[in-house]
C-alpha cells in the first residue's frame, strides 16, 4: 500500500487535498470510531450522534466511488482508544505512509504523530485548504502585529478575498455594522413568527447510530431524541439554502436577541456542518454576498454573518494553533471554583441560564449570545475553573471541535488568556440580559437588585467582579467606565454586595 489516508470525523469533504491524488489500486481510506473520543470529555449524546452518523454517511459515499475504505466502528469491538485502533490499522496495512489533513485538535495531532513514530510509519500532513487562511499565513500576519485583534485581521481577509469590497474599500463605506446588529426582540410582541431552520428526519443509518449511542453511552448528558442536524453534504447544502432564503435577512438585527422557547432565533445553525467540512466556508460566504447583491438581504445582516465566518472563525483557528498547548492551561484570573452540577441538568433558579441549558441539553445547541453572555458570563463572574468550563463547552455542543471551542471559551467567554486576543472581559449584569431577552420576567431573581433575597446572581457577581478588578479595568479604555461606575455606589452598598457575593460563591449549586 502506498498511502493509508486517515480521514478524521471533522474532515468529511470529498474535496479534501488529502484525497486529491487517491489511487484505488494502491491507496485506502481509514476511518476510526473510538469510545475514547466520546469520553475524552463527557460528550452530549447528540454530539456523538452527529460525528458518527456523518462519518458513516461519508464512508458510504466513498465506497460508492469504488474506493477501498477500512472503517473501524465502535461496534467492531467492546472498547479501544483511538491510539490503539490506529496502531492496529497501521500494523494491518503497513502502508509506506499515513496521509491526512492537519488535525483540528492539538491533542489529536500529537497522538497521531506519536503512534506513527512508534510504528515507524511516515506521517504526511497536508495543509487543510478548507480554511481561507493557513496556519503559516496566520502566524506571519500575527508576527507583524503588536496585538492580535480580529477586526484588523477581518479587514485584511475581506481585501485578500475580495468579499463585500469595491477595490480595497468596503461596500457601503464601512467595515463594521455591529451598531445596527444588536437589537433585542420587541418586548410587547416578542420575536413573532421566525421561519424554522432546515431539519432532517433521521434516516435508517442515523436511527441506528442514535440507538447505538443510547445503548453505549446511557449516562452521557442530553438526548438525541430531537436530532435534526444535517449529516450529509446534500443536507448541509439544503440547510445553507434555507438560511440564506428565509433567515439571513433578519439575522443581523436580532443576532444578539434571546427569548424563551426560541432556541435558534434567526441564526444559521450552519456551524456544525462547516466544522465537519460538509460545507466549505467559501460557498457559505459567496451565498451570503450574493443575497446582498440580489437585494434579498440587507448589508448589515450579510456583513454581520460574513464577519463570523471569514473573520472570527478564521481568526480563532489561527490563534489556537499559534498559542497551543499553553492556551489549554491559561487562567488569567486564577479562578478555581468547580463547575456547578446544574450545568449538566439545567436545574437552576436563574431563568436565563435554565432556558439556555435546557435547550442545549435537548438539541446540543445554543446561539453565540447565550454561550457568551449567559453561560460564559456567569462562569467568569462565578470564578469557575477555565479548564472545567472548557471541557463542558467541548462536551455539550454538536459543533464543538477544540480549535473553535477552546479560543472562544478561554479567550472570549472567560478572558482566561488575558488581553492576548480579546481587548476586554465580556462581563455584564442582569440588566444586559433583561434588555436582550424576556428571561427576567417571572424569574425568581430581580436583575435590578444587587443585594438581598431577590438579588440577581449576574448583578451581584458583576459588581463584585468590577470591584475586585477595578485597577485593571480602569486602565483599559474599553472598561474604564465600568470601573468608574463603582463610585455611584455607597460604601454600605458595596459592603452589602461583597457579603451577598460571598454567600452566592459559596453556594453556587443552590442558585
């Protein structure tokens, strides 16, 4: 055998450069399922189903081409780590080289390299051209910058790839429409009718995977009973078409809005398909840009969406590979508190957190403001261990792969990396959540109360955080006003907040 081509679960593209010179006469594809990848973190059942079903469908598509595929299913043997199963496959096939795309996890890349070295098999890594900026290109950009900021990277990517530009200038005369993209739903009427995202009834293969996951991982969090995610290239394209036609026009305006029993809002739900390579980001960007030029979606919505795909997604991948493995242990504030048990059950009295967690457990999904300003904001204010929170985010969402999850969690949500690539900690009191949602209506807590029996944990812990870190916040232009607002509180109020915060932090499982 010339090449044994290892296709990982997040590399499911027929256009993969690892497959570009495939010769069925002297090459074979290897795909590996392993219990260890479902238990490395305590993965949501829907996340396990997403990976296994998409992998099995992709293997079927390869076989339909007449390509030899050695597919190692978790049903093939009682157990086995990924490393063990890879070693078995190398000993069985004895290829001249193992060939594969760059992995999406630092841990997985090291594991594969170690197994190849131990078995004296050459390991040929191929640049992952799914991304619009290679690791090498990003490192070169970063080395020329005094500080790493997504906004400047995003503008360079827009110019380089000629997206929403006229020459070197942005369409519409500005690069950023964030100010137009922060509305909450109308308080009196709520979100109204929102077109549903594309949903797919599980076929026989996916149903078999769901049954297998329920039997094999019965104590894992969440459920796969509501599984509707795209697991094939064709389904992913359908999801993209639905979003561009039905939901993109209002995506920008309401991308930061939250409402009870509205798990998707106007969001695309395309991240899982993109992160498994079922969709190419170029075609996603092109479809959104075409919607603007056709007059079917406003510029602010299209720019806001493209910013997430071409800007933030590419930026955090670059930062991940630049800063690993140190990012995994970063802890800027030295927070050490354990993750409350209700993160796995949703059984908390905080209505915003309860709603966000319950939908996550049901679907394996929450949109970016729920992740950043509800669960992430709480985790930072409650001084939770970044590593425990990072494990939770990696486990609980169907679209979670470490290159995208870790920098979003450590850098954006928890500010555990300090100012390395985010300019401020994203903290807010209950007033923000009240403004962006209806969660506070009827909640056991009052977002206006800083202390006392009905004090909102977000509000109390926000002011506690501001007081604890006032010197650093005062010296940062983006947070100076937060620190300055402390002067509005009397000494008695600040003392009451400190007492209330101490009680809450000592009893996080009871909130």
